[in-house]
C-alpha cells in the first residue's frame, strides 16, 4: 500500500541540511541523497527496519539487493568475510567512484539489505555530499537508485521529488549527477572480474588492473523472469518510461528515413546533438554521438521528459557498444524491452 506519510523537504547540503539528514538516518528513516552516478534512497545498512522502508518507498521486489555505500576503504572489512587482493587493487584504482564490488558478506550485514544473498555489494561514492553524510552517520548507507521501481533513475533532486514525494521525509539537493547512469557492478574472483552491470568504470578501465574482465551475458541479452541470475536486478524491467521505446541501430540517414516512414501522433525521436533538424517528428537530444559520457549524463532526464510530454512511441539512435557507450546501450535496451531494429540499406 502506498502511504503518504511525510511532507517531503528538499534541502541544500549546507551544514544544517547535512545535520537534518544525519538525524533522520540515525532515527532509521530514509533520505534521498546525491551521488555522482544517480540519486540514492539511503538508510542505515545495518538496520533491517530502516531497509524495509527503502523497499516500501520504491515498491521494490524484496529479492533485489541493495548497494552498501561506505566512506573509506577500511570500512570494507566490517562488511565482508573475505577481502581478495584483486578487490583491494580495484578499490585503490577506482574508489571513490562509480564501481560496485560484490563480495561475501559478513554476518552483521542483514539479509534484508542483500536481498537474501550471502554476498554484499559495496562502493565508495565520489560525490562530496554522499561521502560527508556517510562519515557523519558513522554507519554504512544502503541505497538503491531513488526512483520508483521500474522507472528511470533520478539524476536530479527534482526527479527524486517527482517519485518520492510523500514517501520520505528529506531529499538533499546536490545538483545534477555528473556520471548519470548507475555504477558498474562487478563480481570479484581471483585474477578476474565479471561485469554484471556496465557503468562509468568501463571494461577497458578494469582491464588495466585485472588480468581477465568478463561480461555477464545478462548485460546484452534478455534474462527470463525465472532464471537464476548473478545479479537479481538483471531480470527486472528497468529504466522504462511509459512510452514504447524502440532502438534503431544504424546510420543517421537510415534513421531519418525509417522515422519519416513511421511518423504518427505522439511519436518522438531520441537522438544525438545536432540531429534534431534532420527529422520530420519532434526530437529530444540525449548526448553527443562522439561522446558517450554525455549520453550517460543526459539519458535518464530525456526518458523522463518524454513521459512528461506524453510520448507514446520513441525511436532512439543507438549508442556505440564500448566504453561508457556499453552502459548507455545496456540501459537503453532495457528501456526498449529489448526491441532493437537493425537498419541496413
Ligand atoms: O550508482 C549506483 O550504483 C546507484 C547509487 C545510488 O549508488 N545505486 C544503484 O542501486 O543503482 P540499485 O539498487 O538501483 O542497483 C543495484 C544493482 C541491482 O541490479 C542489484 O541487483 C545489484 O546491484 N546487486 C546488489 N547487490 C548484489 C549482490 N549481492 N549480488 C549481485 N547483484 C547485486
Ligand atoms: Mg535502480
């Protein structure tokens, strides 16, 4: 049941704002917080009752585990039973930043936090507000993305307010998220890592530190509802605007051609900067073609905007599938329910 129990405040992360957030979190409540990837819905990772409130506010399935956010590498040892050398090397290379590592969980991490799994997902965010808040709280913060389950992740405090109004007491406004898509999630093995969700720390970057970097098949393909998956988040429909998103994989002239043949009311194009003019239907831009980092920054805001405009069908330009482009592609194929049309001449 959806309860509107709070008058949700949106506050700047001043000393006063951070104090208020720390108070709510210490009392076992949920606070919307900025990170460099997307906004998170944070609560005390050690408090099962507080964790329950996250699941309730999001409407999230109970078996989908949360990421635990810490402020310092040393805090890892209280969360895990094993700390492989590879994990430490990766932590030193990429933390604070958009990398989440899955490791065997320590007893004190409640099963509510890990969705019943014996592993725990951990990261150190680089956003100064997130880091400061975790340090003030003194306990790690479990935080999924701060959207309603199934809708695009929030990259501004306003997005969080749209989804969480009445459901949580406070949102800290730390500005627009600089990465824009959620962190890279990896499982860590001796001398190898497996990417379960691509993000701002790319396969190419990981390969500089670890000998073997594998891509889980769930990154690029659909996973059936009853499948046993390495990361439960893979099997849920994600990032979906209300509109029917369709990815068109091919060159711009073919895209323009396809779209003009399929023009209809409430049909939009989601394209790269500078391409709007070429199209016969209304278009929104999500980034620059040659710069996947800008696509990551713009994607979720564009998907939300399309919903606000009442878009019913959205033909989308396909990003490149390497570097950060892989993260953008991974989110888009989910938003599209895996509808990818290959355009060829
Ligand atoms: O950038 C991010 O990661 C953001 C910010 C707030 O830190 N958080 C985020 O959380 O995206 P969430 O809950 O929306 O996504 C977490 C993903 C899910 O796909 C979940 O299934 C996976 O990580 N995950 C968490 N713990 C796991 C575990 N123990 N084993 C496998 N997958 C896990
Ligand atoms: Mg999420």
